[in-house]
C-alpha cells in the first residue's frame, strides 16, 4: 500500500497518533527499500537529514527558522530517496510569520521541483494538522488501523486467544495502543478479566479522544412515539443476516429534531438497547478542537468498533464557526460511503444551523421530528414515570380514573416528556417527605396537580421560540408519532370554540 503510494505522488502527508511515529517510520523505510530508495529523516531535534538507524543528536544551538528553510531547500533533495519530515508543520507554526510564509513557499516550490523526479519523494509525518491550503499539493494519507490478522498476531504474542471477542475488544486501536493495552493486563489474569481490563483501557483511551461508550443495560420504556418505535423494528430487521441475503442495504442512521426534553437522547439509548449495539457518544467540542484530520481518524476508529451507534447530540454545533465546511465535507463523505455496521443517530433542537445538504435524500435514512406528546402519549409517559414510585401505575390506568386522567392531561398540554417525568418526580418526592418510615408513596390526582404547578415548562417560557422551531422543522421532517384519536385526547376546538371531534 505504502510503496504504491510512494510511486504516485511527490508530496505525501501522513497523519498519525504520536505513539505510532516509530512504527510508521519503519513501515516507510520498508516501502522505500522495496523501491531501492534510501530513507532520510529530519526532525526539529537536530540539523539536516539523518538515516533511520543513526539517532539524531540533540543540538541546542539550532535556529529553528533557519534550519527549516535550509532543510526545505536542501541540495540533497535533488538526489533519489524518500525524505521524511517529522512534525514539520508543527514546527512551522512556532515560527515568526515572515519565516512561516517563506517555509510555506518553499514547500510549494518543492512540489513543482519534485513533480519531474519520480524517484525523490517527500513525506510529511505529522501528529498535528497539515494546513488545509496544501490540500492540492500534499496527498493526504490516513494511516490504516491494524487488520484483524495484525491484531490477532499481537494477541498471540501476549498468550491471548485471537478470537472474535478479543479482536472486537481491541478493534479501533492502533498497533501501539494495542501493545500498551496488552501490557497492562494483570499477569495471570483469567480470560474474562483480561478482556474486561482491555475493554476498560480502550474506553478510557477513547474518552480522551472525545468518544464515550455508553453501555446502558437497564431496560427502560419510552412513552408514545409509535412511528419512530415501529421504524426501529425495521432497522433491526435491516441489520439481520436475512437482509444481507436479500441485498437490502445496511441502514445509515437517523436525524432526530425536536425541542429540548422531548426524549431524543432517551430514544437513542433505547435504540442502543433494541439493536444491542453500544452507544458511542461523540463529544463534538472535543472532536472539533482536534481538527478535521483527527476527526477522520476518529470516524475510522468508530467504523472499526462496529457494531455500534455513533451518537451526535446537538449535531448542529458541528456546523457553527471555524472549519465548519471542512467538517461538513467529512461527515457527508462518511455517511455516503459508510459500509460498517453502525447506525448513526444525530439529534438537534433546531434545523436552522444545519446545512441543507445533510437533510437531502441519501444522507440519513430518515429525518424525524419529535413533537410535544399528545394526550394519549402524555398519559403513557406520566404513567411510566409514576410507576417508578407507585406500583399501581404499572397496570391499566394506574391510580387515576378516566375522569382524573382527563384533568391532569388537560393541565399538561405542551409539556415535554422531560417535564412530565419531572412532575412525577416532584409528586413522589413531596409525598416521600410526608410518609412514615416503611410507608408507601401513593400518587393521586391532587399530588400530580400540585407538582404540575411547580414545573415551569419550556413552552410557557418561550412559546414563540418553540413555535418557530416547530414550523421550520415540520417542512423537512416526518412525524415520530401518529396522531391517532384516543379516548384521552382533548376535544379539538375551532376558532369559535366549537368541538370538532
Ligand atoms: N417519550 C418519553 N417517554 C418517557 N420518558 C421520557 C420521554 N421523553 C422524555 N422523557 C424523560 O425526559 C428525560 C429527558 O429527555 P431527553 O431524552 O434528555 O430529551 P432531549 O434529548 O430531547 O432533550 C428522559 O431521561 C426521560 O426521563
Ligand atoms: Mg438530548
């Protein structure tokens, strides 16, 4: 792979995690060797190029700006060979602006000189970012993650079985990261313990990159949202082996829009449970601060962790501010070309900040809008949350008569799921303060009505804002629940306060 790459382009950028630097140099030397070319390495540690095996001597007198300009215009670049600059761009950023400009111009000149010399190649091995403006000059190459065979060999050398379970545990890590993970397994640990330690190591490491694995196993139930729940069963079916046999494409993912508190995050967790895939929460702030190339690497890591649900909360944050166009490009390509068993869920409150490309057909399989729950849905949600404290709510109509339900449902119009949960919690907590030790919490209508008064809803605070979100979103999305009439629905009234159903 690398040797073919060396054949085709004069300037090559390879971005790697810092710990992979030595491995990458070795692989480059191997690839250069296959083409009978010597390999020369430069780093800011010393002056000029040196061979891979002669370690550079630390030189305290280096004038970095002078050194970089010299080495970029070096006469030796006229001779055949592979010239590797280690973290050159990281060093350039540290120079005063005039020298930065000169260094960048030298790189451009290098491109035009080397275009005619197929046996001289320049590789920029970077742990940071290669500036976007060089995109046309420097061929960017993402160092691939190790294959299953490579991971297997590593496991075997640490006396662990290269079976599916262990391969899965270590997937998404680079070879050096795998080595570090294996090193910290307790000596003499049984296989289960070893697997657990490896997984914990991976999760802790991924957290530092902004990827948080959420393995939520407690069964929860979500009230209402029948359409989206139904669609989820189809997604489940599309991931089955039968679907592959019928050539049904792998699902890509969903975009879910709705005002805060309508249960979007909660639903993502339910998806994780129903599909049996772990949820990988992608911390957009951390990821954005790492830059576009790191983000590409992270996506490759996520793909390697299949099956999983990559989850982007507040997805619109990606597309605000600096470099948003570049991030958009990466995400669009990824969604288009993704062949891994991953189901992307992206949630957001308002569609305004989202580039229209993302809602076009072929990106996400579906774009849902989660509305305020209908009366029937409010009953389901209230009942679910009351049942956490009062067993009577676990069956039938719970502790309320149909007439009582009508009263509380009327008082909770335009409440979100989160606010309904809050009402149940407020009611239960107030009762808890009153009961004797060993007593039961019994939530009745007056308790719910009193709790309702304590919860200040988003809608009452900002009705115009909420309506604006709704109106805009509904043009692009499909509803996540069918508004079927239900005995608990309130009468719909026309302009003259006449009931219409
Ligand atoms: N449809 C629902 N059914 C049950 N609980 C819900 C529902 N919607 C919201 N909730 C409750 O509200 C809480 C907050 O919802 P969340 O998913 O964080 O909202 P969002 O992500 O849309 O802002 C959830 O943890 C859950 O307890
Ligand atoms: Mg949320």
